C-alpha cells in the first residue's frame, strides 16, 4: 500500500473524525455540551460521508474500509469511556466495544489481508454506538436529562447485551469454518 492510495478525500474525512476524539472527550468532561455537540456532529457527518465519497471518486478499498471502521471504534470507545467515567452510562460497554472490534478483525481475517466481514447485528450495534453519545450530549445540551438519560442508560445496557450476542454469534461462525 503506497501513500497515494491512503491520501483520499474519504480518508481525509476519517482523519477529521479522529481529530475530534480528544476535544470531544474534554468537552464532555468539562460539561461544555455545545462544544461536545458540535464535535459530535462533525464526527457523525464525516462518518456518514466518507464511504459515499470514496465510492463516488472510485477510491473505495478494503484498507479504507478498515481505517474507517477502526476510527469509528476508536471514536465511540473514547466517547463511551468518557461518558462512563463521568457517570452517564454503565462501565461495561466501553470495554466491550474494542473487544468486539478486535474479534471482528480476527473473524474477518484482516491480519491475513482479507476485507472486514460484516454481520447485520454488528452493523446495527455500530450505528447505535454513535446514537448513544448523541442522546447523552443532546439531553444535556437541550436540558432534558430527565427525559433522555433513562433512555440512554437503558440503551447502554441493551448495547451490552446485543454486543455480547453479536460476539457470541461471530465466535460460533468463526469456529464452524
């Protein structure tokens, strides 16, 4: 893989997402919910548009998809870890997200040069990992914590369960091959 292959518009968007991680965590810890909302929005938009942009310019690749998924895993793990450390969600989910991603890489045989092999439940978990910090940030920004924080707490536990189910199904499929 040469550097020209990595230097794409889609990967530039992914890099922007990576650059939001530390400031987002700082904004959450300092309860600067407006800044957190802005950074979260930037990250979500870059995640939404990087894939279509890569396909539009014919720059889609297995490496690009891996970089995108890895940056998503880093972003949501950092956001959920910060939310857990500040008491907004459970402490279990931040450990499960990177574990599930590592299993995803192993199951897909990424280390043997293969592309990531998605599954439907894992995809929904990945989307919902983004939704959870969005709910918490939105609840605080809009001052409707009493309405949305119980939803966020329940969603975090549902994600623990669905992530464990997804990991179990992926392990079962892996050992059948």
